[in-house]
């Protein structure tokens, strides 16, 4: 029995193999070394490019398992006076036109050269005869294969112990489209796609500043998936940038496919119901976060961006809040908060009132509820769980089905299932209303990952309410608040800025601040430059004296 308990404990609880230190975001610079790669003591010696073209081509064919790997193209070329060369690229990842005109044609037109001729150095070929904008030399075979796998073309010339790497990438990709999960009537209508450079260009198109740093990072020992860490150097806290870099470089996996995997590897508390990242598909939202002093991470092949740090309040904000006038934005934000409360607490409150606190219900409403449940054979808790499970099944089925069929399935399935359940006396009409309002409230949650968190919490509150009524709900809220208070997102407490009620950041946590009053960046980020706009940003309001 003890062995089973220890096995379950080892599976559920993560125990680090080394001493783990908590990270706190402070304003002073830290002297901690953050590069953790190679801590296991393994060192690898890169293979070098040979001078002999026969050795190079034999090695390339062996590494690429050529010709079994039929999308790997190896083209041998005879330059003037018979000098040998060959190019290597992967079909479908390069532009055939660029390879033909900027690589093959150029190699064929290079004048004759030998060891005692004028053109005998690698850089002379690169500088004078390579007709391509992005080219560099390398003597490492590991670098050669990494670049080829990422869509480059490698050129080997007989007698040279270096390879020429040419960026001729051109693979099929999805064009820039409208946001699907964060739609807004106002503001830019562009969303990230799967191409890394297109995504960074979308951000740079908004922030036209040389201090915007796009730091390249590779994740995955074998996949070497490319990513970019974005931050504004004269605003972001260096400790925050170093911590984000440390966690990204500390991901020790063979293959990294999606940015969601990166987020799960970087998060501090795996079993927390609430995410510690703001995941967005909108470049304008990323740009706004960067100007506040946060950092962002983009991964090649993922149409999402991770913004860090974040807090519980920012996860409830929608992108449309920044583009609406103050009265409208505050009204929508209050409605969204009420919808969140309904989605989490309404089923639990209904159970608590009907099971334990009937005295607070008006008499006629109590008669109506009792009459509607008179012929229902199940207890209230089972009735609620049955309808909640049915609603979740309809939601998941609608997501898995094709677009038009999915929306039709959700509407028709909900109507038919609800009407049939009431007609069959399986559930009461009041329960259908409670589940419908709860479902609408969950759809009104701005962040999709946060809606998942609230769906889990709803079940916890339902169980507590069915056992202890209002006391169970109060205990659940207290424990959940303690759990949030104990969590941090990259050194920032998850309940910031409520830790200091008298600060400028608190005003925008619940309600929207007028844009001309957003003078300071969030205090909890400890940015280099805390001022975002002058004290008087609308200078036209100042009346000049005669």
C-alpha cells in the first residue's frame, strides 16, 4: 500500500533534481549566470568542412541518407576550367528561381581561378560573385545541416574548407488573416501566422524603434526550432529579460513543435488551474505589452505569442478595451466580470440556496421551483452535473466538427436536448436556465485558457455547495484566493497590483483608465523608464495667457 502511495505521489508531484531558487523581479541588476545549457557535462565537437569535394559530398549523402531521402537535392556543378562544386537544399523549402538565378548561374559564371590566381579565398567568392543578399561562410557541418533543414542552400567548392550558406527560403504558408479567437470591431485586423519572420515584421511595423530587440533562440536539441524573444531594451527590466532567456535556454527536449509546449515547460506551477502567460494572436496586443515593459516570445510554426509576465486581472481584459471610449469600455468590462462570476458561481449558488438556504428565496419563487422539480427523479446535484456534462459535450462536439456544421450542432443540439430533457421530466426548466446562463458567461471570458480554469473551478464550487452550502462556497473562494496569492508569473505576484492599493496600476486592473491618464508604466514591472507619457499629454487643453 505504501508503495502505491509513493508511486502516485511521485507521479503527481514534481521534485527538481537540483536545488531550485525562486525568481523575484527586482529593479536592481542581478549577477546570476543564466546559461544552463551543458550542465550535464556533455560536450560535442562539431564536424568541420573538408577541403576535398569528394569527402564533403560523401559526408552530406551519409548524414541525409541520400538518395533514400528523396526531397534532399544534391546538384553537382562543374565551374570554369573544371573546378568542382555542388549545392545542397531541400525541395519545397527553397525558391527554385533563386536557386537557379542567384546560385547555379552565378557559380557557372565565376571566372577561372586556382591556388595561385587572384580569386583563391572564400570571402572573395562571397563578396564578388554570390548574387544573393543573405550569405555567410561557415566551417561547421553542424551549422550547415541546421541551416539546410531550415530552408537554406549550401554551396561547397572544391579546395575550400568552408561552405557558403544562402538564405533562399520559400515554403508554403498561410497568409496574414483576421484574428479568429480575439476578434474586435475596432483596431487592426491582423493576426499572427506560422511564419516567424512575418510575425516579427508585424510587430516591428507597429513599433518602429531600433531599441526593439528580436533575440534569436533555438529550442530542441534535434529539432532546433527557431524562436524570437522580443523586448524593448531601454524599457524592459534586464532581470526579466534574463529570466525569460534562462527558462527558454533551459528547455531540454529533443523536439519542440508548438508554443504551447514551450509555455508548459516554462511555467512554475504545473498543477495550477490558471495559466501564467498571456497567449495572444494579435500583434497590436503584443506591441502594447512590449511598450509597457514586458517580454514576448514567438516560435516558428505557431500563430500565437507568449507575453510575460501577466496577472489575473489582465487575463480578464479584452483587446477591444483599448479601442473603445471610456464609458463603453468600462461598461463592457463590468459585464464581462459579471459573466465570469456567473460562469463560476451560479450553479453552486443555485445548489446552495435550494438545498440549504431556502429561506432567502421569495415565497412564490420557491413554490415555482418546487413545482418544476416535483416530477424530477434525480437530486439537484446529479441533475446539475448531468446537464453540465451534456453542455460540455455539445461544446466539444461543435469545436471538432467543421465550421458550419459545428455551429448548427451547438444550437440544434442544445435546443433539442434541453426540450427533450424537460419533456421527459429528467431535469427541471429552472436548471436549464441556470446551465444556459453559465454557458453564456463562460463564452464571455476574454482569455480562452482562463475559461478552462473557470470550468474546472465551477465543478469544485458545485461539490462544495452541495455539501456545505454558502459556507462551502466561502471556503472555496478563500482557498482559491490564497492559491492565487501564492503564485508568481516571472517574479510578479499573480494578484498584482492589489498588493499596493495606492498605485497607478490599480486603476486599470478592474476599470479602464482614460488614455490621457496612463502616465506611468505598471509599477510591478520595475521598468527602466517608468514614464509612458508626460503629465500633460493633451497639450491643446492648456489655455495660453494673453
